[in-house]
C-alpha cells in the first residue's frame, strides 16, 4: 500500500512522494493530543486510558513517560509564552504547565458547574483559550472518572484569561471534539464525533468582536470513521485525523488526498526544526512524516 492517495492534483505539492511514513513508537492504548514543543525539541502526547503523557525527544529518538499519573490528559496546545495548555478528563479542567513545572487550573467551571471533560484546545492570538467539552471522560472510567454531566450539554467554550470570563460559543453540536482556526482567525473549525449524526467538520464564522461565532456551515462529512483532531497549514488547508488515515482538505472542503496510516488516527500536529513534519497519534502508536506544508498559526508557524 502506498503511503499516499491523491484525489486532487494540488495534493502533490503538499506532500513529498519520497518521504515515507515512519512509526516512531508503539505500545499505547489510545494516543491523542500531540503538541510540538520547540524549546524542548520534543513532541508531547497523551495515552489517555493509561493516564500518562508521553514525550518523544527529537534529538535522539528516545521516548519516555513525561508524566504519570496525569489526570487523563487529552488535547494539548501551546500558549503564546510556549507553555503547554492541556485538556484533562480526570481533573475536568483546562490546565497549563507553569514555568515552575506545576499544572495550574486555567478553567474548570462554566456557570458555576463543573465542566464535563475538556477534549481539545486552541489558543487564539488574543490569548483567549477555546476548547471543546464533550463527555467522553465522564461516560465511563476508561478515559477518566465516570460521572454525571453537571452542565447537561457538550459545548465549545471561550475562556478569557484576563477577565476570567468563560462563554459558550458553540452549542449546536452534540459531541464537539477537535478545533482549530483558519490562518486569518475568521473561521473556527470544529469536528463533531457524534454517533447519531454524520461525522463532520463544521465551519463557524468568527464574529467581528473575535469573541464569538455568528454563522455555521458543514464543511465536510466523513465516510470512514470520525474526524477527531486536526490542524491547518499556512495556506488554509485542513489536515485531519480520520478512520482511514490523515486527510488533507482545501479550505472549500475539497478532498485533496490522504496519508495512509495503518491504525485509526486520533490527532496530529506540525513539528520538527522547520515545522514541516507531521506527528500523528493513531490508536497505539506515534507516527511521523515530512510534508511540504507548515502550520498556520502560533509558535509553531515560525513567523
Ligand atoms: Mg479529540
């Protein structure tokens, strides 16, 4: 099986045909939440059911446990200071790894009620933290601690660290999951991993204020499993996890191509010295492949 399937001619300029998919590590149970930490030359990711965070050292290929137990971490990203921001199923909070090495709470409540189990997170250029809060971490003891939802809904929230205010920005999806902004931050993309609706990625227009969304459209649906986590490149192409690998979509939703991965993919991030290496978490393993694209925003973009 080839590592690549091309559905649109543009895909050829986004991948490097001679670059093979590598499996860097295996032995996890359900890997998720990769983030590239430039200052550490490392990738950090979650192994949710094992309640641990793993670390791949890019300088020598070594993989080690970064933290165990960790509170059933899921998604990770970096803030503008380079600190890791995490979604915790166990702690039912969004947390941040402070400069002193301790995890501190960013937000754990909405409207006085405990969050369900934050799943994935992105930091906007204004410093606000946007995260999804489905119930996977409280549905059973497998990926967290079984509990009843206090909020009774699964939303996407915006948290403003300056004011401490948290608002529900997307309330129309029953299982919001991965999320990311377009390079100009005028569109927020959110995947829905509902079992009762078609797996899809929805595009929300960000309001003029930059603090909410005011229009929604379905961008793409999946015919092979769900879309979980995803990232955008500088050109606005969307690189997403899917049941059959990593799919690349143009900004208008055209399927460009697929990177074939032999396990169900949960999430991915750009990393490496030139940020042109995709790190992919897929069920039990961490994969990597060099591509001809770079990430859209944040510390990863080298802008
Ligand atoms: Mg997810």
